[in-house]
């Protein structure tokens, strides 16, 4: 089904397959909801503990963006961080199952990339489990390339792929 190109230039409301979604920065009071969301998106072995998620959210350079439904409840989020030497990192990207394949993951990822670029990053990196077909398809379509295999990266020994995307052009552009 054809989709309208998302609007990355503002944090606003937009219609998405009949469901209004608002993109906004995460607030402190969202934290419990973000953890619940992460639990719903990942197997127990891969999901973050509350402490892990808190630590990422509080780490230097970290930011999170959420997409919330008309009811005002976050249904998806991206957590990213601005690192040193011009390198950004996507820590996690979570879309509740009921809201998948509506372009929300893409929209969040591109919004995070835009913020990383604006913060001076020249590259963004992330990790995905080798068996995460949905995530790998999304990242591939958005220009991420495999750097290397990370053997036994996850609890339980599951391998990950390290992926990277180089930003071209100046800072701040889409
Ligand atoms: C991966 C994830 C974030 C994708 O979110 P989403 O909102 O469903 O993705 P989008 O609708 O923006 O998809 C964009 C494109 O990615 C690809 N894609 C997404 N999900 C896919 C799937 N299940 N199978 C194949 N391709 C898929 C498609 O090319 C899709 O475009 P299309 O719908 O026009 O074909 C979501 O499945 C999720 O939260 N999974 C669990 C958590 C997770 O694995 N996060 C990534 C951690 S590395």
C-alpha cells in the first residue's frame, strides 16, 4: 500500500492509516510505559530490565522520542545517543505489535537520525539480532550496512549484526 512520505521537520500530529500519531520527546513520566513497551517488543532474554533502560535514558547524550496514539499513550519509541567522535547510536527501536507496518518504526528512526545529524554526528550505528528479519529489513531499506557479526552478543548467546549508516551532506538536513 502506498504511504505518504513522513514529515520530519516538526514534532506534530499526522494521520497514519487512519490512526493519529504524535511524535514527541519522551518525558520522565513515560519511563514506566517505555519499559512496558520494551517488554512487549522483545523476548525476555533481550528485553531491558528497568535498571538497564533507566541507565540508557540517563546516559550522557541520550534522548528518546515517542509516538503516541490519539489516546495519549506511547505506542512506540526510539532511544538513541550522541556519542563522541561524531558517532550516534540507536539503542533500541520499539513499536507495539498492534501498530507495526504503519511506517512508525521508519518515522521514529528517521527522526532520531535527524536529531543525531543536528547534534553533529556523521554516522549512526546499531545492533540487531541476526534472526530479527523485520528490523534488518527496515534498516536495510534505510541505508544501513552490515559492519560485522558480534558473536554471542545477547544473553543466551544469540549473535548480533553491527550495522552502520554514514550521513552525507551537512548537519540537520533530512
Ligand atoms: C522492527 C520494528 C521496529 C519495525 O517497526 P514497524 O513500525 O513495523 O516498521 P515500519 O512499518 O516503519 O516498516 C518500514 C519498512 O521496514 C520493513 N519491514 C518492517 N517490518 C517488516 C517485517 N515484519 N517483515 C519484512 N519487512 C519489514 C519493510 O520494508 C517496511 O516497509 P513496508 O511496510 O512499506 O513494506 C518492529 O517490528 C518492532 O518493534 N519489532 C520488535 C522490536 C525490535 O526488534 N526492534 C529493533 C531492535 S534492533
